[in-house]
C-alpha cells in the first residue's frame, strides 16, 4: 500500500488515470433509471483518492478544461447564432429568463445563508448542472486580492457544494419537468404532443413515408408488363405515387443494364430496379409485373453520407420542399442532427445552417444531392489541430481582457475566451466546412475526457478538505440546492406558456435545453411519447451553455 501511495504522490499523472478509471466505473452504475454519470463519478473518485494528499500541477486541469470548453462552443456555435435570429426570439427570451433567475437565486441564497463565494459558485454549478462554472469561477477566484491560503479554501469549497447540489438538482429536475411542468401549464403532455404532431404534419398520423422510408428501404426487380406503364418516361412513373417516393434506379433492356434517367422511356419487357419502402414493394410491386431474380441488376452501391447544409438557397426550406427538388431524386433522409442532437423531422421541418443530414440512396444519387446541399462530411480520423490550437490561443487572449460593469471588474478568463472562440469557430466551420473538422471520436475525447480530467484534478485538490466542508454546510445545501433548482424552471415554464404563448411541448424542451439537462429532455420525450420536445431544445441549449458558464466570474464579482 505504501508503494502505491508513494507512486501516486511522486507521479500524479498516475493518480489522474486511476481517478478516471474509477470515475467512469461509478458513472456506469445505475439504480433504476438514475446514475451519477461520469462527471460526478470522476469528482467523487478524485475526492477519495485525494485523501492521499496528491498534488497535480494546476496547468494540467486548465489544458483539458480549455479543450472541453472550445469543443462545447464548437458544437453549439451554429445554433447559438441561430438563436439571435428573429424567429428564435421566444426561445432566446425563455432561456435568458431562466439563466438570470439561476444567477439571482444562487446569489441571494448565498447571501441569506452566509455562504462564501466558493460555496456560492458550487451551488450555482451543481443546482443547474453546469460543471463549467467550476472552472470559470475557480479562475475568477484566483484573481481576487486574497492570500493564497484563502483562495485555496474558497476554490476547494466549489466542488463540495457542487457534489451535493448536483445530485439534488439533476435528479429532481429530471422528474420535475415532465411531471410537474405540465401541471403548471394545466395541460396533458401526451395530448399536447399529439396535437403538435398533427399540426406540423397536417394530420394525426404523422408525415408521409418520405421521412421514415430509410427504416425499411428496399430494392427489387420487376419485368414491366402492365399496359399503363409501357411507353411512359421514368419521371412520369416516379411522379404517380402521391403518398410515397418511388424511384427506378436502373433497368435491363435486351440483356443490357443501363442507368434510368428521368427522360428514359420504359418499354414492354424492361426489367426495372425499384427503390422504395419494403412494405410498399411487397404490397404493390407485382402491379408493375412479375418479380425477377436479377442479382446483377440489383447489385449497385447504396451509400450512407453525412452532408452539412451550407447552401444559402436551401436554408429555411422544409424537408418536403427539398424532397421535390430534382437533385433529391433517389435519395432518402435517414437522420437529421442539429447541435449534436438527433432531431425528429417532419415534412414541415425547416433546414438550418450547420444541420447534418444523413442521406441514403444509390451512390451516384447521394453524391449528386451532396453537391447541391452543401459539404459532404466524409468520415476521417484527422483533426484540424491548427484550427483547434489557434482557436484556444486566440480565445484565451480575448478572455484575459477586463471590462468594468457598474464598478465591477469582469473578465471572461482564458477558459471563457476558449468557449467564446469555440462558438465563433464552430459557426465558421458550419459556413465554410472545408476546414476545421473535428471527427466525432476526437470530439468525444476533447469533450468527455477534457471535462473529466478537469474534474479529476478538482477532486484530487479538494480531497483533504472535502469532508470537513461537507459537514459544515451539507444539510443546508441539500435544501437550498433543491429550492433554487426548481425556482428558475418554474418561472421559465410560466413565462414561456403565459407570457410568450409558446406551445407546452416546446416550453418543456426549451427548459431542459436552457438548463443544459439532456437527461430531462429524454424524460420529457418519454412522458410525451414523442420526440417533438427536442424541437425546443437546441437553441436554448446553445445559449444556456454560454450564459451559465459566463455566470461563474459574474457571481464571483457580485459576491466579492
């Protein structure tokens, strides 16, 4: 045991990796549907290992924290700037109300109960599940005109308050929004979701087959024998079905395989490869003629391709409008991703800059569509580190600038600057996606590992004083954390519903986004039996991430 203790003290990097291993293990443990998650799990593991008095250089945690913050901004950049547009103003207003009430709740609760600035910052971070506040507030405390010992005490109080209030805040809000939120608005969430579905799809049955065909897409060969189909062009035949998208991908004529162009005229005896829903092929395929076992005809490449929307002419267009365009022939939409969140999509769903469309279809058709939509985001393992390094450097320079507001000196800090520059660079990537690529696996490392290494270092540093701090203010923090977690969401729900007149389903999705509680979005969707709450999630999530992170140094300035 002495050998392990000595090794950890002399080589703190080993302690960090040990904390990560234990923290991720704790994060996997579930009690029913509840789990601590890797962030809190890593913090607690750090606190436990930190009892051995292990010193990790402060620069380590800030390197990883800056990577995490830059990546956070990078992911939400397009939606952040989207939130500044006129049609997103209601969601922006709701988000700002929730965030301002968050700040004021934490401030007044801390003043009323006599909490120090470190405990107040931890209260804000935990009750609103915004772990980035730990970093920005710690940085701001480090700039106060205090002794090194006092700064250490205040900084170590942050994770104490965070750990207690996070468990209370997160767990309760995940229950509160889907169960109490609808009652505050006097609605039945399932019924409201059904009404919204009917409103935006034009019926109570959802959108046309166009939007879900990828789940059962098939291609089969048929010999054309039906008189009504002979001597008709491919374009005319494909236009006949009113409720389904059906395409003739290629055909065999007199033993030779040829591509089926829209102007190609179908002759009697042609064997056509028909691409559409499998169930439609089964139900009506034989109306074309007898099915043929033509493996060579059906052996053509089907591609999946991610495409980033950058074409200005398509931004604001609905998926239904997109499906009618010539370049969309033979192409189906598999998935729509926005700000890293898979979105429900319907015919009326409008495209936004930076949306990621996953297309499926014959290779040549998918490639044609990609050229018209924007930029084909082909999978690669390479990260543009020039982009990442320059972004964090420039952001740090901007963040170190200080301005005075009402006599209070405010600074974003170097870490906050990395977040802001991540926003800008993420937006630039969406506008000009030919540079600045960060593949999803790399983004996961920067995001998840970046934050958990930071939390591991925080836990290790706070370990020796963690339990004494917990004994000092633990019980009051449980109660206060519960109250100030509920209040901003309750105010935002009432404001969104009765002042902004927003749809209840969108209100709850927006609250989960503004509070950056993805688990709550999942709970709302389960309660509503619908994916539609996600429509209100992305813009508030982008804005909430930035504003709540910025509250760290603001709260420190207010408390000082």
